[in-house]
């Protein structure tokens, strides 16, 4: 049963959120969906861009704005119950740790951080304070993703043992994602999608990783591996392969293969469009498409339900840690040229059908000093 059903409909309590970093993901995807969650509201903004602070506070009727240097003031202000943190990857712990230590709940964008050591600092802060932490794996609440996992669980595909994925986008060389090397490159930025996808489809953790990376001179990128391919070994002779790239036409798909059938999702990971998959059993194939939903409003609604009900969220910090451990092994493999062991994380919970959220998709609003990372677009600021 869904948490919202358990809570009933009589309560008008809303979780008050501060939005930390007002870049493209926050403006384009999260902030427009907050109001229609029914259980969440924005009460503070954090940015060091005065124009963003002024215009977005007016747009969303937010009374309080803070610069990054005033973050401590926000934590002690009493104006927020939770934070949505969408800073650059390597600044997640910088804001998540003090927030959790202050007893403020945190919805943290993925990847959880850029090292397992930083992830552990976040986990330690959460466990000490008891505040809730959820890593923003929006697809854990998306109907097509959940239906694909349930299809595998049903056994209809037989013994599932192969996974392949290609996830590419053509990124603007001026975008901040390519100005900060590997920490904002495709492995950290896009890699969590196929990694998290196969871990949940296989319902298991990889034990080894092999990775290779390339740099295309025509890309216009600085010191950056723009394309990375990874092979993962799982227990019981299962293999997963994926490629992520900042230098390719948009591709967004995965295929999972079993002894009796296959499932191919295309599109598989992106928001703002209807996701779909094809199931093949022998020579028979059937297609399913799913209504476009608000991935971001859905995940916030779920997280707020968890806070209101006292339930622990899935995906938690250990889910985030598991993906970062895989990325670390892939990075070691790029340097060594051989398979590297993945330090296995014990994940106690997997995606449940009860987590499905079906809020209708929201329109993209006018953005302030932010845009898509795609080529031909305005540069997307870091904050």
C-alpha cells in the first residue's frame, strides 16, 4: 500500500523545503513540481546569484533567500524541515552533512558524492542525527521502470543474465559539466542510471568492473574523457555492459536478456517524455508505453510522505553508496587496464511497486541563468 494511502487525506501538513543550488535541474524539473505534490512547499532558496534569488523567489512566492555563505543561518532559521540539494557532485557532502547534523532531512541529487569516503561522512551524519536521507533516484517511482523490474521478477524472461545500455547526449563544450574533468563527466553524471538500473533489475551487486575511456578531438572539450564504456561482472555468471557519452547523438536505452525472453527499454532514463519498453518472449513481441509523469514531484511527494509518516525512504544513502563504489572501481580500471574489484555494499531494500507515483508532468518554466547542457544552448551556471 502506498504511504500516501496510509497517511490518509485529512492532514494538510506540508514539509517545508529549501532548494540548495538553482541550476538547470532545480529550475527545469524540481521546482515546478513542488506545488502539486500536495505535501511539500518551498520556503527558502540558496544561491549566490542575486538575480536568481530575486526572480525565483518572486516566481515561487518564497520569502527567504540565502547565499552559500549564509547556509549556516538557514540551518538555524527554523524556516525549513528538509533540503533538496542539487549542487555540483563534489559539493554534496559540504551541504548535506551540516544539514543532517542539524536534524534537517535531505533529498540529495545523485551521484551521492564523488567518493565513498564522502558518502560515508553523509551516512555517518544521518545515522547520528536520525534525520532522513534519500538519494534522488527519480526512476524508483516511475511507472515504466517499476513495471520493467516487476516483469523481470515475474520470471517471464527466465534467468536474466545479460544487460546492455547506451546513454549519450551531445553536450555543449561551454557547459560546466565539461569544465570540471572526471568529477562532472559522463561516468559520474550519467553512469548512475545504467548502474542503478542493472543493480535493481538483477537485484544483486556487481563484484568486478572493467572500464575504458576515450577522448574525441572534435568534441571541443578540455581535459575530459567524454565517452566511457564499462563491463560489470555479477555473481552467477551475469554480465552488464554500458556506455555513457557526452559526445553522441541522444541515445537512451537498455536491454536486459534472460533464458526465455528479453526486455528493451527505449527511452529508458530521461524525464520529460513518455518511457516505453518492448518485451520479447521467443519470437513474440509486445510493446508498452507509459504516460509521461513528473519524476521530480513524484520523488519529493514520496520523501515528504516518509517524513510525515516516520518511514525510512527507499532509496536511502546505502543505495547511493553502492553506485559510487561501482564508479570508483571503474575509475581504477581506467587507470590499471584490468578488472577491478567492486567493494560490495549490502543493500537491504529494493524498489517496491508501492513506491509508484503518477503525478502529471509539469511544463518547463522560464529559467533564470540556467539551461539544458545540450549544444547550442546558453551556458548552464554551477549554482
